[in-house]
């Protein structure tokens, strides 16, 4: 059995002890380094769980809110105020004499805005009055002429009767002269009647024949004169038949011209057709205006409404009469206007744009359209917090309200 060297054995034991210590230190270091990693992983997993739970809670809250509130409201911030403004125009021509208002001025219905120079209309009124008087006098003259023409017809009738009587007398004279001529002519050959007597009888017959023809012509002339008198009477009567001085066509035409002249004279003063604010005043003193020239625009701020442009996907449950709340960017969220839906536009904004979309082209891209919905506002709230045309608004329609 071989002997062991104590020195060598001691060194070997010392080496083994050192190796074992190094391994222990190494294991301790590994354990120390892995401890923070495990902690971080645990913390990360815990926050991910919290985040997932938070997202689930938010989703549940949103679902509950949408079911209870969101699905019952249609909202948009694409809304603007508008109003049925009145454009005041000149209804008669003339130079501007006075201007009583300026832009931004508040006016009431009937307030005087502009006065035109009256000279032209005064002359036109005087001419219309003269034409009216002339028409009335012509009617009176025509009425008086009817009486005279009626008397003329009666006189012509008398003339006809006189001519016919003269014709009968001439006819009788002619027949007597003809009888005398025939009786004496048969006695000429026997010598019982002289040549001179026969000549006298012949002359008397010719004279009677001429008188007969003349009286016959007089009868025709009297009848023609009578017919002319009747025609004149009937023509005159046609002008005034079944009429009075107030219903005669010529008088009524003259009266219409007079009324028009008086109306034009009253239009020299241009007044506000409604209460509101004056905008876009376009006339100055001394300017001559014609019929239809714009004077100014009156905006009725107490009748302002809101045109809210909702997406077509929001309008399925929107009905006329539903209540709405509106907020203005002018006053902020503290001021809330209340109103109701009064109607829908006849088409989308794209349909009535200057250049409508050509959806039939090959480059078509579907875009959600917006339809204007009109919301009427409470006049009391408008008086308390006035708005102006074109302001931005936020509209919220309560879909659960009764329509």
C-alpha cells in the first residue's frame, strides 16, 4: 500500500475547498441577479392584468352609457345659425334724399329706412289725376250724346215718314197725269184734242214721273239717314251701356293708373318689413335707384334657427318634433338653447353644391353624406342671449323624446 504525502494531501484538500467555495459564490450571485427579474416580471404581469381589467371596465361603462344615453341622442358640431332674412329693395325709381339707418343698427317693423326724392312721383300723380278727371268727363259727354243721338233717331224716323208721304203724293199725281195723258192720247186722231193740249198733258206726265222718282230717292235717303243715326246711337250706347261713372272701363283704367301713382308715391318712404338688425346697407344720399335696387338686408335675430348637418347614419331615428339642445361657440357650454326639430332639407349638401359629385365615374369613393336638419330655438332664450347668422353651434337631438 503506497504511502501518501501529507503535504500533497493538504494541498489537494485546500484546492477542493476553494473550488467548492467558488461554486457557492457563483450560485449566490446567480440567485441575487435573478431575484429582480422575477420581481419585474411579476410587476409587469400585474399591471397588464390591471390594464386589461381597466379596458374591460371602460368597455362595459361605454356599453352601458351607449345603451342608456348614447343610443338615444344624435349629436354634431357641424351646425350653424341661419335666419329668413329680408332683402329690402326699391319699388320705385328716384334719387335718394335721406338715409336713416346704418349697418348693425337694430330696427323695428315699420321703421323708416330710406326716403326718396318725391318730384318725379308728384308729377306722375298729377298726370294720373288729370287723366281720371278727363275720363269721367268723357263718360258724362258720352252719356249726354246718347240722349242727343236718340233724339236724332226719332227725327230721322219722322223724316222717313215725311218722305214716304211725299212719295205717296207724287205717286198719286203721277197716276192722275198718266190717266189724263192716256185719255187725251186716244182722242188725238179724232181731232177732239188739240196738239197744244196734248203737249201740255205730256209735259205734266213727265213732270209727275220726275217728282215720283225724286220722292222715291228721298225715301231711300231718309231710310239711310235713319240707319246711320241708329248706328251712331248704338255705338255710343256700347260705350256706356250697363255702366256708371264708377264702372265704366275707361274710367276704371284711369282710376287704376291713379291708384298706381298714389301707391308709387307712398313707396317713396322705404320702411323695414320686419324687426331685426340692418346689414349690407348699399345706398347713399344722392344715389339714384331703380326698381329692384337692393337697399339693405334685415336679419331677424329673434327668429334665428339652426341648420345642423347630421351624418346620414345618424338620421334613422330623427323625427320632426323631437326636442334638441344647442350650444354656441359664442357663449360656450354655459349657455344652452332649447328647441325642436322642424324639418329636413330636401337633399344633401353635395347634391346642391355648385359642382355635384359625379359618382358614376370609375374613381368613385363612398363618402358618408350629411343632411341639414332645421332646429327651431326658443325665442325667449334668443332674446336673453342673441345670436347672429353663421355662428358655429353644437346640436344634440334627444331621440327618445316624443315627436
